[in-house]
C-alpha cells in the first residue's frame, strides 16, 4: 500500500513539472526518513540562465512568504529570479529535533548533525545537478531554525552567502561564535538579524551578538540588524522577510539618490570604479553579466561632473558604446572627456559621431550640436 501511495505521489509530481510550485516526498539517506519538501521555480525557467537558491526551513509557514517576495521583487527587477526550496518541519514539531543543540556545547545533537548533512549533501546537491543554480545561496530560518543556519558558518567556506535570521533562539556561545566566524570568513556574506522589540529570553544574547558583529570592519561582510517596535514573535516574520530582501539585493537595484550622495560622491575612489565593482559583484554572486542600468550610467556620469573625475568619463564612454551602441551616449561622454583633458580636435570629431546617433535620456542632438558649434567658434574646426 505504501509503495502504491509513493508511486501515485511521484506521478503527481511528474505531471506537475510545468507548475511554479511543486511538492514531493524526499527520501533522505542521511536522515533515514522521508521529508516533505516544496520547490518554487520561475515560470520561464531556462537552462540558459543561472538562478540563486533560497533554502527555507519551517516551510509550512515561511515558504509562501518567501516565494511571494521572490516573485514580486524579481518581476520589478529588484532582484534576480530565484529557485526556492522549503523543508516542512511542523509535523510532530520535528523542527526542535532537526535543529536541536547540546546545552553544554551549543553544537548540534546527533539528529541535528544528520539534518545539517541532509541540507548540505542531499537537498542542495540534488538541485545543483538538476537545475542551473548560481553561486549565490540564501538561508532563511525562524527562532530555533534561524539559529541552525549559523552552523554553516563554521565550515572552512560558508555554504550560504546570505543568512536571514528571524527572531533567533540562540544556542550557547552563539553571540560570540557567530561574530568570530563572520570576521574570519574570506567571502562575501550578507547577514541579517530581524527581531521584535518586545522582551524575550534571547533578547540580551541577540543584542550582545549585534554589538559584537557591528565591531567587525570588513568590506565583504554586509550586516543588517532590523528591530521592529510594534512586532511580536509571530508578526515579526511578515515584517522581516521583505526588508531582508531589500538589504541583500540592494546592489541589484538601480543606484538610489541616497546611495549616490552617501557612497559615490563621498568616496575617494573613482566614480567608474564604484560602478565596475558593483556589477562585478552581481556577476560573481549571481552567475551572469547584468546589463548596466541607464539610471546607473547617468548617476556615474553626474558623479564624474560633480567630483571633476573626468578620467572616469573614458571607461564610462566605452561601456556605453558596448551596451547602448545605437545611442549617442558613448560618443557624447567621450567627447566631454577629450574636452576636459585639452584635446579639442578629438572632442570635435567625437561630438560629430554622437550627433549622428539616437538621443537617449537627457542627451539630445541639440546638445551635441551646441558642443560642435562651441568648438568651431573657439578653435575654427
């Protein structure tokens, strides 16, 4: 009878391959048990692209919220499309067995160690061999399951690039161990702690961990601590997930006015290097080269003018010629570069090329013509 039921279930999964969300019973060798697992795949999934992977525990409660955020934000271009896998842990409150730790050491129990291997050596490898997974992986957990994610920090190289810890129930010494590992790891890590402000048994430990992490100064560590005044231990889940996605995928969105003022204008580095580093990080984490947003190009152009960083205009011009070849943008920026370094003849010829191409954003043919006429008047070309 059990075999019949299993075949029926597998048949249902196969018939449902085209759906965005599917469920299956995963036969785990590590756990020696069957586990209910849910998967979300983008509707237009293709082998031509790579997709970040988001691993969600407490899937009965968190999976739908995470999927809703992925669908909403990816459709608006605020994050890449992603694959989500959720592990159910509600039946018989098995979450407390999966994520249990020894009171003395704070390390996982034998069952916890098996569950650790189940995620790391069965679930994730299965998806990596079956689908085109990007390097970027995110872990999402809540109270005891949030604490469990931290154990992946203790590997030589963290399995996850991003951790979303919602109201964590911390094992002993985690307030010190987590900051120590975040300080030691030589990879890009996004670490989110999301908490309600009301009193709890773990509040002081969480605040101590927050204090310790804040003292770390590493460019590769992106730390976010979000505390909600009016949330309780249940509502904090809905409050926190959207904000965590905003934090983690910030670099995927267009440069904001705040970012322009606080990070680009105030930086000692060249404006173009900021853009270059931003898109290099996107490619490194998400496994594909993203076309540079027009908004970002214009922000860097404005920064070049504001900071008198005219050397950045040349690589910015080359980027525009490559990614927006039909427009006048690349040649216009190059013309301004030659103007600023005292090469009027080259500037004149370059503005002539810009005039022959399509207008874009605030750049018009009239602006190119004005530049040409001014150079004619000054130098007689």
